[in-house]
C-alpha cells in the first residue's frame, strides 16, 4: 500500500487526536501510583536511602480514599525523602485537598515538589496556590 499525502495527513491527525485525548480525558483521571524504593548507595557506606515517589494526582480526579491510602502507604514505608513529581491539581476544586494531602506527606519525611506540565499550562491560575504549596514543601 502506497503512503499518499492524504494517508500521511490522516495518520498524523489521528496521532495528534490520540495525544489530545490522553491529555484531556485520560491522564487527569489516572489513579495515583505510590512507588517506594529502597536504594542501597554502597555497602561500604553502611546505610540505605528510602525514597517515596508520587506523581500526577490531578486533584480532585480520584476518590479521597485513594489519596488517604497513598498517605498511609508512604507513612508505613517510613521514607527518608518524599518526591512528588508534578501535576498535583487539575482544577481549582482540588486546591484545598491537595494542600492537605501534601501537608500529610510532610509528616513522614521532607517533601520535594516538582512542577509538571499541567502546572506550567495553568501558570496564571495557580500562581497564588503554587506559592502556598511551595511553603508546604
């Protein structure tokens, strides 16, 4: 089958549509994953480092039970550091809840927050809240 200009444009349009669908409909509703890693830096140093990594909660996209379970998992892991790598909120409705969530995480260990792609897109809307969240971390 020959790849004509028309077919190429159709394929590119379908691919772009898939990316938009993922960004708008799928990613904001994805379940929060809690990834905990025990990293042994060196046998010679005689210590290990435990890191809890969370990302893309997109508050308020999931049930509060999911977020509560994530906090329980992190606290049970007793990490040395907690890293949250982007996209804590996806709408204004989740701002209060994400502040409580991140504050709960700071009870376990120092928390470091990295802004994600949604946070950059919503820069003007979240600026006041970004500063408030930065005070938590």
